[in-house]
C-alpha cells in the first residue's frame, strides 16, 4: 500500500494534468485545514459506531429507539450547519472551527465518563452538543480549504475533501474497535460487540466500559490536536491578507 501511495505521489508530481495539484500542500491554509479535517473525522466518527451499541446493550433500548436517540446528534449537526458556513464567510472560519472542535473535545471527554446507568437526558444532551460541534466546524473548514484553489478545481477538490472525510472516519472507527477489542481480550472478555446485550457477565461489561472510556479520551486528544492544527491556518490567512 505504501509503495502504491509513493508511486502515486511520484506520478502526480511529474504529469502536466494531475488529479490533485500536490503543490497546494505548500499553502499553509490548505495544508493545515486538510489535516484538521482528517483528524476531526477520526475523532468524531466513532461516536456513531459506539453510542448505538451503548444505548442498546447497556440502556436496554431497541434498534428503533436507538435510532431516534441518535437523531438528536444529527439534529444538532443540521441546525449548526444551517448558519456556520454562511456566517463563517462573514466573520472568518477560524472562530467557528475553534468553537466546533472545542465542543467535540468537551463531548468526547464527557462520553468517556458514561457508565451503564447513565441517564437518557445526559446521553441525548451530549449527543446534541456533539452534533452541534460537528456542524459548526465542518462547513467552515471546507470553505477555508476551497478558498485556496481556483473555481475550476472545485469539483476535484470537493472529491478530495470527501476522500479525506471517508479515510478519517474509517481510521477513527478502526482505532476505536482496536482499542476496545484489545482491552476486552486482555481481560479475557471474548465477546462480539453486537452480543454485549446477551452477556450477563460483569467482567464483560467492565471490560467494554474500560475500553469505551480509554477510546473517548484518546479521541479527545486527537480532537485537541485537530484544534491546534486549525489555529495554524491563521498565519497564512493574515499574510495573504497583508500582501493584498
């Protein structure tokens, strides 16, 4: 895989019409906003995998009810997305990216303290804030990245940003599964995640919750790093504005 990735970079740098202009990574805003997007989706995607498992296995809700509970997160995301992109064009994308990722840091830490008898109100509140945070940073981040390319490149660049999102989401979910499975196996709790609700062994529950807690603490750290990356875009934007 690394060989083909290296060959791709080698090839793209030497042809006249590359799929993606890799020279864009020399631009501070493009480089840091892309890295912010990548880390942001690593840190945010696992919630959509883990929270339904938690709600069904430990809170006793069926699949339909779990879907309705998860809708609260989507509602927060939808509400924030309605104004974040538009207002970020007026007030600057850094403010919204900073606030949005800040919400994700807080909610990831909050997720890590969930226990099997956590109240539904708390779970739904954290989900809503998590979705609100995602809606606040995603559109401004994409706007910041696209601001560094010409209009003719919007199509290919949008596809590239979707690729970054998908790769980040997959890595985040794989990291989550690896951490939880590793802790459960180390404690002798060899149970599939979709079979947690069928297990009445307290050791299995404790092992999963230990993995859950560690996972979201790691994700909080990743989100904080994404926040630092977002701050780095400030230098280039200021320099560019001064030069104009």
